[in-house]
C-alpha cells in the first residue's frame, strides 16, 4: 500500500486553506483568496512561488508550495473534469508528484489531491 505523499505539508496547507475559506467565505474573488493564502503561508514560514510560469507553455501555476505541491485555486460554482485535467497537465509538465485543487466557492471546502499519473504526456 502506498503512503500519502507529503503528509505533513499537505496537512499544514489544508489547515491554511480552511482558515482562508472561513475568513473570506464563499463569494470572494480568486485573487482575494490567493492574497490571504499568501499571507498565511508567510506567517507559517512555508516556502512557495506564486503565479509561476510553466516553461513556455503559457500556463501559469497559482502556487507551487515548497517546490513539491501545485496548488490550483478556483472560485467557481462547480469543479469540472476540466479542472482536474488542468492540474494533471501541470503535474506532467512540472514533473511534480502532487497537486491540490481547491474551490473556494463551495459551501464546504473539499481540497482535492491530484496525483501525477506516470506515463502520461500532454492531456
């Protein structure tokens, strides 16, 4: 049985995501969530990069946490398969193993872990 990838970092990050959601609620803009998230990451001394260009693909990652986890923020009514494909594509291009997709518009926050599927190329 495989173990959870980056359990401590994921746990800390999830706590911060809930803090942001509790503070701003479900109807703020994606940028507001990102700004508050960034301040909490700094406060927790978690290294990150924000709005990182992914090579010359034109893709921009919302956050890369500790050079290990892609964090994709959404503020949409419903998360679709397209959002999961987007994160998987980012994982393939970046060669990182884990992405977390979070929709702040949801009444109850449910960060989704997305693992890189080895052997895939571009989706």
